[in-house]
C-alpha cells in the first residue's frame, strides 16, 4: 500500500469538517421548513374545508330521509325489534355515502398532515447549537 498519493500532500482547512456538517444541517433544515410550510398549508386547507363538508353532509342527511328512519327507531323500540333488517337496509340505502366518504377522507388528510407538520416543526426551527 502506497500512502504517498497526490491527495496526501493537500492541506485541508482545519474547519472543513465543521463547514460540511453546517452545510448539511442547513440543507436538512431548509427541507424541513419546506415540508413544514407545505404540509401546514395542507392541514389548514383541510381544516377549513371541514366546515362546508359538514354543512353538505347535514343537508344530504336531511334530504335523504335518514333522520326519519333514525327517529322511528328511537321512538318505538318494538318496531326496531320486529323490522330490524328492513330498517337497517333502509337506513344504509338512504345514507349519503359520498358525503361520509369525503368527510372521512378530509379528516384523515387533516390528521395526517397535522402529524407530519408537528414532526417537521422541530427540524424546521432547530438552530445549529441544538445539534
């Protein structure tokens, strides 16, 4: 093994390692800030969209007649015992599946993006001294 290569005679600056680590840290912090603000915007948008989605779902439930089936079940227990199959099928058919699916999807998107935003907040605002 020959240790006398052309690179063995190069004098590296003493703070080269610190400079490289600082640049890597800055790049990681920049990426974390992008993720933080991007996913924060997604979380905010999904949170604000929950209001019209809930309003739409409430109107769809009113139009579908599901409230009448549910009030019938709650008002008369013997009807539920006697006709539980027919009532459950009628309720399932009258529910606005699209509204529930959108509400569930947007809620899941909000929770996912909120979790990722909270995770990235630490890396986005961490200083070099806290490494």
